[in-house]
């Protein structure tokens, strides 16, 4: 019996895995790996799929990440910032669609006025709705996170993208990995539920790096982990660069399954990028291979084409009502149920 198979027989916690053991998971028959991950998901998270609507409230960004369509050097992007009242209108609609969390996502900017605006929006959402609030707006000083937390922010999503410092520095010329990890630690110290994650198959990634990505998620004790395939935007320096696993697209699902096995009690979303590669089916398959969260797009329709982080992003021609209905139908079609309540972390600290 292989080491990976032996570990699976033990019904392990993630603590027993090291790099070699994670790599060994990728040598298992894929259907065995997928089935085990789905069983771990069911045992720890149940059959609920939580809906968390994403509002991409601004595409203004000060960073120049080499793969991202809203990088500051992409002058073909029409920049926008959704006003406060429209964001609140979306939040109110979401309550009627069984969505219990609003995810406010934007590019990264260092501007006191914008930070104050976000603080005000968070406070209003918490006062005027029953939604949990997840923010995703990049690296910020600890005092900014503290103000947002005091306003009612429940969670923060900040992906580290790769655990390899050299690869991180290449992909993100405006940031370093240590700073990103510091931000995650600051958020944890403030009592925020912390989400992070990585891209699967960035150019230069090896199986060792992929295994280390999964282990870093475990070591950070993350409450939510979002991962998705690397897809270069055509208006970036990495245009034309193939995914490291372009010849084996099942590796994208294998990464999710290994992630679930090593992180059994984390919320794991079926991210939108899977639908870009596997249209109309990608996220359904991810939900059946370890994931338990679905994040429908709740951004007002007229802004969606200007928040293209990667090409072929789905749902850009739909509105928030269509996305909500589609998400529910997909969840029911695979025999799962829509989660009730805020869907907070199940980890006890």
C-alpha cells in the first residue's frame, strides 16, 4: 500500500501530512482521490453549500501583478468605483436570495478616503442587513483592518497565490510574500476570520511548490481557502504562458481534493475560474471533489466586463438575480442543499 493510500485509510487530520505525503496524493487514482476528498468534506462540513455573493465594487488598483487584468499598467480597462448606495441596494437584494454573506472585492489602493468609505459601507451593511461581511481589498496597514473590524467586518480574503518567495516576487513586483503573511497574521490577531489561497499552475510552479501551497494553508490555520487555475489575461506580461498543468487539467481538481484532505475543517469555495476552463460544469465538479461554498457574482451587470481578472470569465453578461438562481439550481442538481445562517468558521480557537 502506498504512503498516501495508508494515510487515507487512517482518516487523518491534516497534521500528519508533509510535502512528500501531499505529493503522494497526486499519485493516487484520481477517482479515489476525488471520492476521499468528498467524504472528508461530508464528514466535516456536511452537505450544506453556503452562498456568498461577490460585489466587485472597484477595479482601481495600484499594483502591477503580472497576470491580472486590472493591473495598473493595463490602460485599456475602464476604471470604476460603485457608489455606496448602490452597494447597499445589492446587499438588500442578496438577503432575499438565500445569500448570507456579502464579499466586497476590489483592487488594492492606498487612500485614506477610500478606506473611510469602506468602513462606512461595512457599518451600514451590518446595521441595515443581517449579512456577514467579507472584505477582499489587498494589503492594508493593521490599523485599517482594525477599523474595518470595529465597523463589523467578519472575514477577510487575501490570497498568497504561491508559497515560493522567488516566484511570488516575480509575479508581484509591488509586494513580497512576508508582507502578505504579516497581513494575514494581523487579521487573525484582530479576531477576523481569515481566508487565503493560491493559483494552481502558475508558470514555474512545481509539484513541490503546489504541495507547499497546500501545507501553508494548513499552517496558517485558515478559515476559508480559495484556489483556482492560473489563467493569464491577454493584456498582461504573461499573455500566452500556459498553465503548468495544461496537459493534465484533472490536476486542478486534484489540487482541490488534496487541499480538502489536508485542511478538513476549512470552508473551500468552488471558484469562478474553474468555469472559465470547464464551462457550465467546473464549479459543479469542484463541489463534488471537496468544496462547500459557491460564490455567485452579485456585481451590477454594467460593471462586470471591467472586472476581468482573466479571460473567458463567466457570468459577465448576466445580472445578480440570474447568477443567484443559477447557483441555487447547480447546488440542487448535485444533491446538495443551500446552507442557512452566516456560514462562519467551524474552527474553535
